[in-house]
């Protein structure tokens, strides 16, 4: 499904619904933080809310940090989420033509 065929609201809802199926699952996070700063971490998808989702990542020595992102971050590719084992994007439908 190409994103140009559906409205932005429908795309955001589909991203949210897809993420709801991954709550509690491990994934790899790659986030562009701006000014050439990119973070790559593994984490667990903890919560999905109407406008954002929360990932818990391990920082160091059993210390955790919760990071929240909006669905727009996924849509604009500021945030990429991939399966840990297969290394494939969680949203393969999002950027197909």
C-alpha cells in the first residue's frame, strides 16, 4: 500500500495499530536526533498512546531510559524500527511504491 493512496490520518492510525501488535516485543531503534547525531539501540516497546509510543532502552549496567516518539517521526523516517532477528523494517508497507 503506497502512502499516497490514503490520507495522513489513516497512515498514522495504521502505524499505531501496527505498533500495538508489537507491545512488549524487542526491536532495534535508529533515531536521527538532529545535527548529525544518530542513536541506535535495542529496546522493548512499552506503550502505545494516541499520539506517541514509548520504547524502553538499556543505557548501561541495568539502567533503563524510556524514550517517546510520535508517529510522525516514523512517517518522516526520523525514527526507524526493525525486528532484532530479521533486521527488516516493522513497517514494510510504509515506503513501498
